[in-house]
C-alpha cells in the first residue's frame, strides 16, 4: 500500500502547525458538581442539604462512549483556560 502523497503530507503538516499555534485544547466539558453521599445521617441529607464538594468533572466522548473523569483542583486550574 503506497504512503501518503506529497500533497497529503503537506496538508498534514499545515494542520499540525495550525493546531500547535492554537495551543493546548481540551475537548469536552468541565463542570463543577456537589453531591450527596450514601450515609443516611450525613448533613448532605438534611434540610436544607449541605452537599459535598465541589467536585470537578471532565466529560468527553471517545469512540462512541461518554467518558467522565474527576479532576483535582490543581488540574482544574491548569485546564480551565482551555
């Protein structure tokens, strides 16, 4: 099977340069959540509820699946501009 043509290599190099010029890109959504735990006597089940958190979730799609990852505050500060 032949490799990419010269035109295809040039297009790839141009696109790679454009992505590099754009800087770091983080696909998906970054959200902040507060949640209840499973302990029935915890303050998060009271009135009014005092939920646990904040927790930072990064959600993205990969290969037709939704992937969710909890991020540390350090990573959130690093990723937030993107």
